[in-house]
C-alpha cells in the first residue's frame, strides 16, 4: 500500500514543482510516521524544493517536506540550500503566533515550525556552508522575538527550545545571552517534572556540548548534573546488534590487544549523552577514538557523517582524543546486512588502517585542520 502511495506522491510532486498541496502534505506526514520512502521519491522532492516556485512556500509547508528528507538523511544540492536560506529570510518579516493570537501558517509563523525548520536545516546543511551564518542569525532573532513576546509556553514548548539549541550546537553556534535567558531554575523544574527521557537526553546533549565548547556558560555547570542524573546510563550492546561490523571490529581488537599494544580498549561513547558507539583505547600517551562510518551514522548513500556523528567527532577532538574515522564504503543498511558475513577480511583491513594512522602513515578526514 505504501509503495502505491509513494508512486502517487511522486506524481503529485513532479506535476507541480515547488508546490506542496494539502494532499501531498498529508502523504508526507504519513510517510514520516511510517518511516517509509523510496530513493525516487526523495529525488523528486529535492528537485521540487530546489525549483524557483519553492521560494514561495510558507514555513509550515517547507518544514514538513524538508523533515522527510532530514529523517532519511538525504544529501541536498546548492539550489535547495539557497531556497532554504531565502525562506527563512522571508519568514523573518512575518509575525509570530502567540497563545492569544492565532495566525494561519500562510500569514505568519508558529514556533514549532520555526524550531523544526532549524532542525531540518542542521540535518541537511553541512557546518561549512557559507549561507549557514545567514540562517543562524535570522533564526536566533526570530526565536528571541518569540521568547520575548510569550509565543513559547514552557510547559509544552520547552523541548522545542532544547532542540533549537542542540541544532545550533551542531553548527558550533551558542547564543549565550538567549541561552541564559531561557534556561533557568523554572525551565529545569519543568523539564524534570515531565519525565520524557528522549527529550531530556537532547537537552543534556546540548548542555554537554556547551560545557565542552563554551565552558564559561554558567547555567551549564549549574544544571547539567541535575539533568544527567535523571537519564538512564548508555549501553552500547543494543547498538552493536544493529552495527555488526563495529561489533566484529571490537571483538578482533579485543582479542589482539596484547599484540597491538593498545590498552584500556572499550566500546563506548566519548561524549556523554551522544549515544553513538565507537572504540576507544590508549596508545603510548594518546587517547584514541575509532569511529566507524557505516550507514548507521552517515548521510544516505554517503560516507559523510550525519549531524550528531559530526558533532561527536568534533567534541571528541576537543576532549583530547585522536579520532580515526574508518569508512566502510557502504551505501545502505541492506547492503550492510548482506556483507556482514564477510567480516574477517573487513576487520583485518580496518585494524591495519588504524595501525597506519597511529604511525602517521595516513591522515583521517579533518586531522590536518
């Protein structure tokens, strides 16, 4: 049934480039909920959103369409990035909805569309894209205006603000004055009282990133321990079931630890609350982190780390780890499962690559920066 709807949605999108009809909007929501979508559908959606008419979409329409691409970690083109930048600049001129004043999405902005739009942008647009700075400046101004006008209701909107700050952190942006205005005792009490662990973990991750990258931010030291205590400990075991190559590599390294001369080998995360497993060990006087770039942590059909993996790599370096990135040359999860039976040759190659990197024979991505 979903495949039939997929074809219908493709036809709908291709017949009206740059438009998102009410019918298409409903189908996009269904596909997000079901976690479904074909490569051809994503290609059609990217082409449509990259076209000139897409610059006239309202923020709610654009956000629903972009969210499907963000969920599926699709790589996008420069035209679409330009359109995203244009949309947020146009949106800056529109009023923001408040609890006392309803505004139709075609005439103004709902705060949930504003923060979700930034989430999609942070998922789809790499950190080094020039127009990112324009998007960031506009988004911070709009959220600041929304906070000042009372558009955010803390008891139900706190997670929107937490997600907003995490999205900015993925781009290494920390609006200190806004953070200090929003995150106070009242904010933290509401967060803890609602006991929604996934949402709390996103806030904790933002605060952990801020602790590492902007240590002078006083609210972090004040409230991070309290939020962290409320969260369950991370366990890598469940993740290893989904990442057989990482599990196999961990086993080979563990068996060969004496021969390799690597000590304190662990399968864990280097950054609290950033729950992607990797391998860590000590070599001579260095702390080493090995990150396996498989389809679980990369953009679709790519070896480019998705936003949280990119954040983990960046923060790990700041924590003093020498990060080695291993590209497994995979394009999707189905291929990963098929090739999982050929682990012996894979792990031998990867162990050799790690040794070469430690001997400075090779340079992993970004090591030269």
